[in-house]
C-alpha cells in the first residue's frame, strides 16, 4: 500500500503511514521466535522486506529516505531471512521468486558498490544463495529481465573487480575467457507462460538479449583484452542500439547504463531518446539519477578526448557515486 500510494496518488503522508505500519507488524512477526515459524510465514516476511526495499528506491521528490540508508537495512534483513531459511527450511520452488528478487537487488547493488561485498562475513549468503534455486536457470525471469544464469555471471564479474590486478592475472584471464565463451553461447528461454503472446514474448527476449550484451561489455571493461575487445565491442554496442531502437521502452536500467557508457559520441542521442522514453513511462527518480551519471561519464570522456581523440574513459571508476541506493532497480 505504501508503494502504491507514493506512485499513484503522490500522498507522502499516507505512504509513510502504511510504511510505518508495515515495519511495526514486520518487527512483531520477526520477534515471535525464529525456529517456531513456518516456512510460509518466513516467505511473507521476506516479501514484506523486499517491498520495503522497493519503497526506498528514490523517486522524483526524493522522499524515499535517500540519506538514511534504510535500503541497506532492508536488503540486509532480507539476506538474514534467507540465511535462516537455508539452515532451517527445505528448499521450495515457491521461494524461487523471492530469492531471485533479492538477488537482483544484491547483485546490482554490488555492481554499484563492489566494496560492500568485501566487507561481508565469510559465511555470507550472497555467493551461495543460488544453490537453493530449484528452477531452470536458463529461463528468463520477468522480475529480473534476464535469466538467473546471466545474473550469476554479473555477480562473478562483480567479484572479479575485487581481485588484485597484480595477484592472479593468469587466473583472471582464464576466468574472463570462460565467462566470455559462456555468454557468447548462452541462450535465454521464455517461460512457458510467456510463449502465447507473440508481441510480449519478443519484448521479453529483446530485454534479455540487452542484458547479455551489456554483461559482455561489462566483462570487457573489468578485464580488458584489447586486441579482442576492439573487434567485438563495436559489434555488441551496435546490436544493442538496434534492439533499443525497436523497443517501445527499455524497462531495465542496468543494461541501458552499460551500453550508454560504451557508445560513441554520435550514438549518444539514441541513448538520450531511450532515457526520455523510460522516464515518461516509469517516471521515478532512479532514471533521473541514471541519466545524471551517464551524462557525467560522457563529460569525463569528452575532457579526456581533448587532444587525445579516441581514448576511452574507464567508466567503472564513476559508478560508485554518493547515491546510497542502487539506481539500477
């Protein structure tokens, strides 16, 4: 109700009232013992925490506690609930949706701030949570925009960013080649329920392909192999731009961001047009933050190219900005 209020009625007071009631009831539920609650109750708790995560992604009016870092409290709370499930409950296919929903937030937050993963305890749930996923990892998950398999690869690349570049170069190069091969041959499939509507199925497949291409570009940026990348990068970018041109609206910010950071100057107008369409449909603050960061990276690239035409900026150094919530959700 709080999310609905803020998005459809713009009633901040009513939204806050519903949020406070949700937090109060969730606290009571979590305080009623750990081992005595049934798996279905734990799933309701996890769903409630994830809705609070959605609430705390910033909107146009910047009212979603951007400065209070509540988003991190909620996503870590979800992580703790999942950790308990792994030790207490038997894996259940009905929990797959909630697991992937949390992983989407966790993986893209780590893309935004990879240093957070370094601070996790050795027994952290993040790297191993997908072991409990019981579904087909090649199927496209609607709430993600891509398959679980692609999400896993994004997370592996996030972890590569934490490795010392001097320490394990041979291992990193081998991992880079393995991931590139996997992505090149990877197929993302429609869930059976999505196959009946031709127009919708084409859009779902297009968004999933954007994720695959963006993940390839991300991998090249994290561990470049210049001779290979100079040949393949323009092909990936051009394919992605063709997909964006065919879509009515790109519903997933993360691949758009990665593609925007890799386009040449003459293609920036196409990205701006894509962002305009996204903002007109979604009309929430993370698209505006996304645009600001993209334009900031373009300015850095323009400054670097003064007298040094063709030199590309390492845009990863600008990803970890001062916005406390992930702006790719």
